[in-house]
């Protein structure tokens, strides 16, 4: 009889497997904790480095002042950004949805609705006279600095804005009569004739009595617009029925005089592109510390001291909450920053009153690919009709901690 | 008769083949599946002290003495393979094999906190076949040389411009140095034998780091670092045993082993996902190549051990091992290299095998019992403190009922580190299994 001495692997393997499985269940999950810090100094591998933005070069462009989100109007002498006088321009449309003809029994008025933003002395009252414009104009062609003449003999009315946000100007019969002629005319040349014969209204600030600017809300976005709550030409018949006419065109004729204060180590940035900055910075292998970057950030600080110190009590400026960096290598810089999309946009960090741009991806491009030399331009907000302006500390600011700089956080 | 033998041989070969496949798959697993840094995984991290350099030295523990936790430099048992001393390979009368695996739990504490890590590992696979019975033996094995399995979590703060940022670093490492070895043992005289082995040594270390920040402006940083290198190395052994006397098999066994150091060039690569120009790409983070290659040098090792067999069933072993870690190198990190210091380990163990006695009564007489203690001065000296490891191992063996094969279980408790200078102290406990195969492949059955 052959003795059965064959070892059965399966029995052992099964026993061992079961044992191992039971042990795994018994031991349970890991609980990694903060242990070993005394002899493992990995946190020392996280390194930060700061280096300055080399240069800020003031740049300016004469940008567009028509067909924007709002129409600025008023007068304010800003010690830092200059004396601004803005004449609002609007022209009621002919293509009304409901208004085909105005009866003599109807009341016709221009309703101006402001967006509540003020620039200047908030405690003051702004006075305006409304005239008929004396020359044809197109909102899309209006630029800051343009002047549009109005006919002082054709005054439509006057109004004052204190804290209210609406003004109502009744239309004279003469104007209604001429306007009726256009809205009932169905010939094809009507529109161009209308632009020439009835160029619209100029809302002219009384410079001697006004120390603030307000901003007309056009309600240009059709969706969700309540006709009675936005800027419209409207008529009301004897039964109390309203009909509304939108504005066909709008803009502002803005004049700005040089300011009293001219900062030397801080730089202006205005959403009208009257002032923005060309930025020069440079990455090097040394300044970026290593190829393992956690974050590369470029920070610009507002010169809050200058901004606040230059305003009398009760005066305000529309806030700047957003800054952008554009790349413009070719073409007209002003056109590109107006029409092009920024490569970086950041919201103001109110805790430091600064704008922080995340350049990590760009720095990685420098490290791992080819970072082409570009021309970078720093702008604030968008050219939207409001005056959003700020002053940024420059590379030579006496406040060294506020100079624009780049912070690199890397793992060595 | 021939067909019966052939059938037996086929079954034997099948058994070994199964074992070999299982061993290889388990051996490879720690470098692949268990090296994955997946939070859902368990049992993949070991001692925090395996962080520095190329890992913590892993001693060769022969299956002969696994139940005492000793290497087995000076002990021969014909039924269990002994990987630690090449000189012993000459003595086997029939082929033996073993593989060992275990689960170790490290509970670490220091003044900053605590951590619990568990590590499942295949410790070794070993197979010895007598080419000339009792004279010349061939050994094939796979075993770890060092092992690095850790998970480390640290927190810190830094200032970047206007921000004070708190960050956390979660670092996990897996891998180590392993050897695939072939060796021969040759008996020179009746009592004296020598052996040598040559092995392919492979280092494979993978660390993955995850850094996250308290500020949302900072996106988490994830990168991995790997080290690879290969080299050839050798081990040598000498073994002497006294001749049997009436009533007990051997009086005394003594072994010596020596392993010279080996130098290996490690290649380091560092990779991570980065947003480059708005597109996320996997990039090499070491393209400047300033630190991509570095030499590592293992510690030369000398060990001596002896066993006294008091009667057929009781064996008392003692060992001393010295590793010159002061000579070891880790060029890629001088700070970590500076932690290396010479290591000595002493161990003492008793095994009791009642089934070997002439009279065998009852269930408990069919088992192997063992106990061993060891003191290890450690290969690291940090802030002037040796990272000492003390262990107590209890062993229980179950011999096969109709074969000389066995399965041994070990239970280990111990501690590592010192409670000074904020260093972590680890409480270790583990369980291990050693499957020992001893077969008759090359033995002609007695009844023939």
C-alpha cells in the first residue's frame, strides 16, 4: 500500500486565506494621523517667493460712450479723476409695439429712470435741462470727448434729481405733432429722415448747480423689462391706458478736464479706458522656485489712502469690483480691450483691497512649454457707461508692501 | 510502480506549481495593488520609520525559526526551509519550500498625535532542492531586503503675501528593495558546510503626495515620486553541526553569514498633473535633471547564530546580527542618509516540538510551540536616539498529519522608537503564517 504523503496545498491555502481574511476584518481601516513630524520635515519643502511687477506703463484710449448699459449724465468735479460733464443723449424709437399714433387727447411724457448709482455729492441735487439735439448722432459712433450740439431754443423741460430715481418730462405739443408725422409714416426713408429731423433729446446738466452724476437705465434688455418701470416715452389716454416707446439710440457726450491731483507713484485705472496700464512682468526658472507649483499669483493693491483722502465727506465714486488682464499684441489697443475678452479676470479681494490674478497656468506654460512674449494690459470693469475708476499702487510706491508683485508658492 | 511514482511526482509538481504561482502573485501584489494610494484600501501602511531612505531593513527569517522570530542562522531542520544561511542548503535530504505572509499593525504615537497603520505583506518565498542529497543543495528564493510602507500626514502654515495659509500634506509610500536569488550549499565535511547565493536586487519605491490648502485660491497639489534601480548582490554562509549522539540528534549547531554591501544607482522620477495654458497635463516635474540619479548603498551584514538541542524536542537558539548602516548611502537625500547608524540585533528563542518525541499522547503533542525575543538597535539614529525595536514572538506550528509539511503561525508584539524628542513610539503587533512544504519528490519510497 502506497502511503498517502502528498501534501495538499489547497487545504493550507484555504486555511491561510481564511485566516488572512479574518485578520483583515479584525484589523480594520487605517487611521492616518499627525505622526512623525519631529523627524520628517516635509513641510519645509513648501517654499514661497515674491518678486515685483517690473513696470506699469499708463495707457489711454478714446473709447465709446454710446449704446452702453447706462447713460451717464451730470456734472462732478472729482479731485482725483477730473471734472466731468456728461450730457445724456436719447432718441425715442419709431417702431413701437403699440404706439402707432398719438391723439391730441393723450398725455405724452418722457420718463427717465435712473439706476440708483451716484457719483459725487450724494447729499446734493442735480439739475438738468432737456433740449432737442441739433445735429444727427449715432450712439455706436459716440466716443468720450465728443460734443453734440443742442438747440437752446428748443427746450423740452427741466428736472432735478435728489434721491429720487425717476424724472417725468411732459412733451410739448409741437414735438408731439412732428413725432406723430414720423410714427404714422410707412415709407422706407422714414428712419433716416427721423434721425436727421428729430435727432432726440439732450439732457444737459446745470453745471453751476450740479455736483453729482446719475446714470440712466435704458431697460434695453427686453426680457423681464417692465415697461412702466424703465426709461420710456409714454402716452396715456383718457381711459388711463398707457402706451410705451423704447429708446432707439442712446449715449453720452462726456467732457473731462484734467484733475487737480496727479499721483506719481500710483496709477489710474478707469473703465472708460481713459486710463489703464500696460504691465511688464517676467518669469525666470529661479523666480518660480521649482517646477512643482502650487500657485502663482499677481497682486495689485488699490491706493485706498489716495482714493478716500481725495473725496470730501458725503461724496462717493462707483466702486470697482473687478479687474482684467488683456493680451493685445497687435492692432489698436483701445479697440481690443473694448471688444476683446480678457485672459484673466478677478474679483476684488476686499480684505486687502487688491486684485489677485491666478497666473499658475501661465507659469506652467513657461516651465513646460513655450510662453510667448505678450503685451499685457490691466483694465478694470467694462466700459459700461458708468464711471468706475480706481488708483493702484505702482512699482515705485513708497508703501513697499503694496507694490504690485508676484507670489510663487512651490514644492521644492 | 513506475506509474505510481509518476503519478505521485505529477501531484507533487502540481502542488509546488500552485504554491509558486500563489507566491509570485502575492509577491508582486504589494508592489502593485497594495502600492496604490487608494483611501479605500486597508492594510497597506507600516512603520512610520520606514519613511527615510530606501526603507526599513527586512530581515531574512528562515522558516525553521519563524516561530521564534529569529533568522535561523544556526539551525537546520530537514522539514523546513532555511533561507537565512546558505550553508544549510547543502544538508537537505529532500526538497522543501515555504512561503510566509503576515499582517502587521503599527499603532504610532508622538506628542503631535497618533496613527494606526496596517500592512499585509508576503514576506518571502523559498524553495530548496537537493541536487546531491545531503551534500549539494540548490536554493531559489524571493525575499524583501528593505520595505517602505508608510502613510504620513502633516500640517503646517505658511505666509504668501497677504495670506496665512494652513496646509496638510498626506504622503503615502510603498515599495522597497527585493531580491530574487539563486544559491548553492555544499557540505565539505560531515559537519561543515558552506553556501553562497547571488541575487538580482531590485528597488522600487513609489511615493504619492497630496497637499491641500485652507484657502480656496489654492488648488490641491498632487504628485508622485518613484525610485527605480537594480543590481546584483551576494550572500555567503557557513554552517557547522556536531555529530549525532545516541538519544538525541544533534548537540550543537553554529552558523555564520556575511552579506557584502551593494551599490545601486537609483533613478528618481517625479510626475504630477499641472494646468498648462489652461489644459491639464501629466508632466515630469524633474526636467532640470539636477537630482534624477543617486547612489544607494546597502549596509554590509554579519551574523552569527547557534542552536543547542537539549533533547529530541527542545531547541534553544541565540543570534547576533550586525549591519553597518553607518556605511550605507542614500545620495538623493543627505538629510535622510544622515539618520543611518549601525544596527545590531540580538535574539533568543526556544522551540518545543513534542511530536518528535518517541511517545506522542494527545492533541497538544502534535503541535510545535515556540517563543522568541529580540532586541534591535535599529538602523536610524534621530536626534541622538536609536530607534530601538523590541519584539516578543509566540509561535504555534501544525505539522501535517501524514506528511512532514506544516503550517506555522506567529504572533508578534513589540515596540519601536523612543519616547524622547517628540519621536513617535510604535506599538507593533502582528500575525504571520508560514506554509512549509517538505516533500518526497526526490526520495525513493522506503517500501520499494
